[in-house]
C-alpha cells in the first residue's frame, strides 16, 4: 500500500478499528504519502494496522463517500484523482473566498498586514533558498492560512480550510512544481505586495484576477472552462497575473 509502519498506531481506547484505519488513511493522503491513482490493497493495510479486513472495508466506504478514494470493479480501490473541471471550480471558489478574507484582514485594525505576512513570506524565502520543495509546500499553505485567520471570520476560515485541504494543495503542487522555486517565491512576493497595497475597494477583484491567472498558468486549460474568461484574469494592461 505504500504507507510506513512508522505511522501505525496502537489501538486507542474507545476508538473502533475502522475509525483508526480511516484516520490513518486520511493522514497519509493529506501528508502526500498516498498519491492520486495509487492503489490501496486491503490485505496489506489490514496486516500493517493489525486489524481484520472488515474494518478496512468500512473505512474505505467512508473515504469513498467523502470523495477521497474510488473503487472500481475487478481493479480495486485507488486514491482519487481530481479532474481539471473540479480543480477549476475549486480555484474559482477559492478566489472569491480568499478575496473576502483579504478585505476583512485589511479592515481589521488590530492586524499589521505587512508584519504578519512578512513573517510567513520569510519562511517561503528560506525554503526556496534551500531548494526544499517540502518546506516550501508547507510555507505556502501557512501563508494563505495566515490570511484566512487574520480575517477574523471563523465561517470563512472553516470553509476555505475544508475547500483547500492539504490534498488539494498537493494536487496543485504536482502541476506547479515544473516552475523553479525561485520563480514561485517571487510570485508569492508579488501576491503579498498586491494584498497589502491594492486600494481596499479594488482588493477583492484583484485577488480574483490573481487566482485566475494562477489557474491559467498552472493548468494551461482555461479554454476548457467558459466561465474562466482570461481577459478577466489579467492586470489592467492585459498582462497575465503571476503564479504564487
């Protein structure tokens, strides 16, 4: 199955075997230890976690219900891949919601945006200097979650945290990793400058345009989605906006 025994855990009091299997798989998926299209072999997983196959099947049914795995006849169960159409919807939703977060953060007088985002940005710079993809990935998530949290809007934070879970970040990273880390670092720096300096009455639109350009550059499939008008996802001069 590909998960490490180091991640197995002893049975917790009051936690059923199927719940333990489910938690183990979710952690492995979110950590990127189980990749899209990777097969899960029930027998191997049961042996690794020292449970019978019944709890494994129960856990897989719940994960399938939540869209994390798919089961196909005569082939088995696999970690789910996400279609470009679904990614397009996710990016569009994220653009609107993060734009709202940025606005609320900017309106929050108790937040020093430059200091707050500067600290998160320094972690990205450090990871890029080391050419460390894993550190950069986590610093990327932390930067955006810093914005969500600073909005002081719990509903927005919970919604974005659910929408942009680590699994979605992993999918995006798989597409964007063809760009050198130094380029991605520079693009994050541009994003932070835009977030801090854009006039408040224009910030939501600018964030949406930014993520439109991000989508088009990472996936290069904007023509597949009529709702993504590339003219709407550029700066005022018609230039495509950069990747984060």
